[in-house]
C-alpha cells in the first residue's frame, strides 16, 4: 500500500505532466498551423495580405475563426511571418456577447497561445487558474522582441461608449459588429496605424458591411476581403460536407456554407465567383479585340465596356467607362481616350459600339437622338441589340457557370463587378431594377453572340499560350490583393 505522502506526490507529478502536455499541445498547434501536407490556402491569403482592413466572409466551420485567432496571437507575440512585428502590441478581440466570446474567440486564442507565453490573466468572471471556463477581461503576453503585449476582450453589446479612448495596434471582430462600434474601432487604430480584421458568417443579410466593405474591397487601397466555404477547409470530411449540405435549406446554405450575403430573393448571377472570374489586367492581343457596348444615361450612369474574345470564344471585359450626370461630349471623349490607350480598332476613323435601342429615339427636348450625338463624335452605334431580359440573363449565367470559365473581367472594371455582386431578384420573378446599367450592356454584348477571334498567321508571343496567360493574370490578381 502506498503511503498518503507518496499518493499525493504521484498525483502532483501526474498533474504537472498533464500541464506540460497541455502546453506542448498548444505550442504544437500554433507551430503546425497551415504547415505540412494539408494547407488552407485561403487562410494563407488572409495572413499574407498587407492591407490594414481585412475581412473573411465564411461559412460555419470554413476555418475563418482559426485564422482570426492565429493572426491575433502572431501580433501579440511579435512572430507574424508576413508583417513587420511590433515590440509592444495592444489589441482588442470583439465578440457579439461575452457568452460567444467564451465559447468561440477566447477559446480559439487560448488553444493557440501556450501558457508559457501568458504573463497574466485578468478575469471578468470565473477563476484565473481555469480561464477557459470563465470570461477573460484581458491577457498579458510575452512578446518575442522583448516587450509585453495585451489582448483585451470586448463584447459588442456593451455599447459604443465602452469602445472609446484606447489607442490600439489591432482589432479583431469575431462576427459582424454594429456600425457605430465598427466606426469607433476605426478611430482606435488610427494613432498607431493599426489593423482591423473581421471573420464572420453573413447571416444578417446586406448590411453596411456588404455595401462598404464587400462591394468596395477591390476599389479601396486599404480594404481586402475573401470568401471561404466548406470545400476550402482541407480538414473537413467530404462525406460530412455532403450531409450538412443536404440538411440545410438552400437560402441558409448560401451563408452558412459559402459565406455569401443573403438577399430576400437571392442573387441573379449567383454563378459569378470573384476569385475565379476577376483577373488582373494584361496586354490583350489586338486580334482578340471585338467591340464596345454602351448603356446610355444622362442623370443615371452611362456604362461602357470594351470586350475582347480569344480563339476559344472566351470573353474578356478589359476596360470600363462609368459616369453619371455628364453629357455625350464628355462620355465620347472618355471612351475615345480609353480606345486610344488600348490602340482599339476603328472603321473609317470611327469607333463602333452596341447601344440600347432607346438611343435611337428623339425626344421633345432634343432634335437629335443619343445615337446621332455619338455619331457626331465619331462613335458609330448599333441600336439593333437583343434586349430580351430572360434570354440574356440565362446566357450570361451560362458563361459564369461554365468550367473552364468562359468569361473573365479585368479588376479595373469596378462598377461592373459591383453590380454583379449586388444584382438580385425582386418580386414576380424579375430582377430589381436598380444598379444594373453595366449589366444591361453586358447582356447586349453577350446576346450579340460574339465569335472567337481569328488566328493570324503571325501571332504575338503572349497569345500562343492562353492558359499560361490566364494563370499569370490570376497570380497578378492575388499579388494586388495582398
């Protein structure tokens, strides 16, 4: 029989071993994050981006929260592999409530932060010796550069007043914050030129996050975003993905699997995938140039895009003019300026373009039609376009759905991209008649049934290998995003 003192000594030894194993497990989890055979490529894209306002819109279990937590730990410990590290870091982790904080963001950070690097834990509730079971106020963390960092936890339901005053290096939003709290946190990182990142499943629909971040990410030098879905997570079992997909309604599946912003009637062009269909601009061979398409507007925006088609019939939208409250003289000058830059072809000195058939009509306020006004400015417009809405939408959808892709959009066509992301069904099985000017002239062009480019006897070096060209454009796009 063991003596009482021996039993106590053995129990204490076992407890100490368990603590060491627990520490080692946490350390190994961070050190093995995205290493080895299985890599979550979209997590890596998030970490590598140098922009200061980054967002991951992901389905449940897509891996979005993992990358948010690892980013916070890297910052606090001064070991970020893709950033210039700071000696002393002060950051906030913002959750919808303290309960969600304890179960999600707090748990994730503790799983990646070895206890060896935690100097102090200050609790709002619960025991300091078991922080995972309570609600943490803040952690004091050793920084590898010789300083000390602080990770504080905030609940969005505290209200804006609790978010004032601090000067921060980072803020991580775990799920979508209210607008006033988001705006207040923007002010908190201003002094120290800090970062904001958010990881969320867009269950609230099209809020300000959709309008100001998702739609404008490619047009803003500081905003970056990406969508994650279950297939992106290499650790999810394929059978589990199939079972979960079958158990959810289609309207729920969009947000909970794919991380898409839900709308009442759904997106018209749900097949459009920014990561696939948007590419960085490249020097398009002249023989690919096809025609221009215009949707006219005076008070409303005039939308104009330049279209090219390669030898396989794949469409490229390569340039954009999009402006409102301007006259035909201004629009003509801008269109010709783009054409000159591209060395676009002309017939008898005039550009040729498709245009809405309404452009041929004269009004009481003008003796000349829009088409005639463009002609006077050396732009010959063809008003005999097919405006059938349903056929046009179906044909555009088929281009986006095709594999390999049959249409690519240059990233500088920001208004076409914005409209594609937001075009949704309304009542009576018809799209909402709003923000569709670029989409109208896209339909006009697609319904003209463009033919593949004719091969010339002498082809440019860049046009000999189309696949190589597209791969390079995709790589360039990723570098721009980063």
